[in-house]
C-alpha cells in the first residue's frame, strides 16, 4: 500500500524530488512516476496507484496546469477525498478548487521549517493520521546548524564547569530565537537538535552531552534511554545509575573538539 501518490509535471521534477525526499525521511511510502520500472505499462500503473494510494499530493504550477495527466490524477484524489494540494509556483488554482486552502511552496527551497511545508505535512497528517507534524518539527531542529551549534556550546560549557543539568524548557529557551516560530517552536525541534548532538558524540566517541538536559524527575526523557541506552526509560534505579555514570563521563572529558569559552584561554595561562 502506497501512503502518498505525488502528481506533478516533469518540468518541476527537481523540486518534487526534494519534497519526496522529505516525505521518505518521515517514513512515508511515496510513489511518483520516477518509481516506474522498465517494462511497466505506465498509464495503467499510474492510474492504479493513484486510485489506491491513501493520500494524493498535487504539485500545481503553470506547467502542471497544461498537463491532462496532472488534472486527471488530481480529480482522482479529489473524488476519493484524499487530495492535499500544493502551489509550487505563484499561479492560479484550478477551476473548482479556488476555495480550497493550498499549501504555498512557491518559495520553498528545501527548508524543513518552511511554513508552506508545514501546512502540506499537516494536510497529509490529516489524511494519514501518522503524527507527521511532530516528526517534521524534530527533524527541523536536527538540521538547523545554528541551533545545534548553539545548544552544543551551552552543554559543553556546563560540562567543563561541572554545572548541574538544565531542564528541557531551559534548553529550548536558549535556542528558541533561532527558529522562525520563536518561542512557539514545539519541543520536538529541541529533541531533533539533541539527537543531532548525540550523533556527533557517537561519531567522535565523546560522552553523551544529552545527559545534561533533564525533565522534572532529574533524568533525561524516555527517548534518551530508548535511543541512546537501549533501556525502557522512566525513573527506575537502572536508569538513574546509567545517567549518573554518563554525567561522570561528561564532566571528566576535556571536549577537545570545541573552542574554549571567552576568557578561558587567559585563565589557563594565569593558572600556569
């Protein structure tokens, strides 16, 4: 079963491929005509998949407007009640769909925090019911290099000074100004940034900085233990012992991949 059929005109293929990549990263099984194999009866295959897919996205442009096939596929999606329309250029929606809200991706160039992309994913989420919006917010946080760098710098500073762990809300507040939605950015974006830092730690064989961000229980969230410790999460004694061991490693490491804080180098020279 295909989750999403993507209807588009071939001239718009590069940007459609970007969108398909985003959908695939969200674990959505997509299909567009690039999925055709040598020897397929392409007309029958397109109509069969469009008629069976759980959701149908149409990428509307001036070129798509001239395509009989795009209009036919769009009619299938609308008739089945699974159509999610997107404007890929600043053009007029087709007759009969002027009153329908279209996700505006006319200026989208691949950003995961783009308002039009969020609207599109919300529409797909409505049809599929897969909590895709939360997944997108998490990925957006992990792919924002400014957020990841600023959050890492905060955690490394706390590690070097043996400062106490901070809350998820404090970590969110520290970086929220770098997101387009500011303080309205969901915590899922923070989780994505923390996962990106955890990936850095694993790649560099560093202790897990994620241990310095905790919830009300004084422990990282359930996802920390599930993803990075292979434990069930929660507040059990095993989790507390693992977290304490991680903190000892974090505080005892020198963090050679990170520049010293302002004034830190001078302090080292004076101490000598």
